[in-house]
C-alpha cells in the first residue's frame, strides 16, 4: 500500500516494538480491545491472538477493505473521532496518525468505559502527556490527560521504524484510567484559560473567569494556597482543583 499523506500514514515496521505494544495491553476477562488505525495490520495480527473481542477502526476505505479480507468483520471503516466506542470496558491501542493523535487520545480517555490505552504518538505529543510541573512540555494537554489517566512512556522509536520515515521521533505511552472526581467541563475550562497565554501569570490569564474581578481571583488563589505571582506551568492538577 502506498501511504496517504491526507491521513498521516506512517506504517510501523519494527516487530520488536509490535511485541512490546501488544504485551502492554494486558486485557482482563470481559474487556474489549479497540485498535485505532490498523494500517497494514501488523498490530492486528497479534491482537487477534489475545483472545479478547477486537474492533479495529480504519479511516482509509482501501486499507479497510484489504484488512477485512484477512481479518473479517472486526475491521470497521470509520473515523476514530466519531466512530461509536464500546459500551463496556475496553482497552485501546494504535499507531495514531500525527495529524489527529491528540484529539483521538482526548476522546478515548474521557470515555467512561476506557480502562487502558497503549498509543504510538509523535514524541513531542507523548512528552506533553507525561510532563511534570515546570517542564517545558507541561501545559493544557498534560493536565487534561491527568484528569482521566496516569501516563508513562513505554519506549521511544526512531524514524527508521516506520514506512515512510517520519521527520520526527515517536514514542509509545501507556495510559491507565484514573478519573479524578473533578474531571468535568468546569475544570477543563479552568485549565484552558490558565494556559491561554503561557508566559503570563495565572491571575492575568484568569481575568474575567466566571465573571470574577482580578481582586476576587487573587483572593480565591490565596484561599487555595497559590501565590499571586504563580504561573500555570508551576501548578499541579490538585492546585487547580482547589480553585473550583
């Protein structure tokens, strides 16, 4: 198959990486596996051997048809951003396209039935998922992710592990469901506002939040134990939770 740029296709060719990714899924009895972007089917070949019910979502109709001839009805030709997700516990896996990896991850980890994800992503994006306060990569995506999961990096891959070779490195992250009690739209709005101008102080970014004046925001920060001169990149998720 000739990779198509419109879908950001870079097919995984590193068999050792395939084995490590599949081993990290560890499905429990009764859980379903959802593969995102099976591509040439190198992960799919191993996933069908795990014994769990499998659904593989492929957006490319030509690829989906070829995969269906080999793997049958487990292949679904659909967009992972809109395709229905399982209504029972599931684990997700995939070599995600660079041009849609972030929204796919955000959608899947927020699903109430999600249990674990093992995703290949552009390393720059993966670094954001596992960043800590003060890191250059720490930001909105880090905190959004932390609302729903615990994240760690499984491995990093060089461009030669793919066809065609991407211009950047890739990394595999493991995301385990750990939904916080304050994982809601109010918190997402708060962290979004907090990072809208990264280098500004938090108090300036929150100006007008919930209709509050600067003085009211400063008082709320003080009650939460947050210094008036703090920046969002310095704060942990629990710090923001105290502002709600």
